[in-house]
């Protein structure tokens, strides 16, 4: 596999181990993702994130929220949750 071996704080398995065992784990990972998509439900264990705000320019005031870049993945999660609530 050619992807970089980087780890993230919330990763339950070190990346090198996942890459070495992918042929064994892939069916289980696929089943979990497919079940989540089918049920429209994400397991609580997968709803954690570490968000590091990035300021747009180093000269801007750090106490003003609009001076930070919006994290697109957070916007997407909020949109999906809001969309699901509107459908119920």
C-alpha cells in the first residue's frame, strides 16, 4: 500500500498495523461502514473529533471567532445531523 503511515490521536489501531492487517480487517471495516450508511446511524465510538482551529492570518485578533477558518468536516457533520432531524 502506497499511502503514508501517519497516525492520529484517536486512531484505535496504529496505521502500520492496520496496513499490515488490511486483508483481514477490510471485510469487517466495510460491513461497519455499510451498516452505518444503511441505518443512518454512526456508532457513538466514532463520534469523537479533535478540532484545532486555524487562524486566517497571524496578524488577526485570536479572541474573535470570525478570524478562524471553518473546518469543513464539522460543517458537513452539522449539515447531516440537521438534515436528518428535518426528515423525522
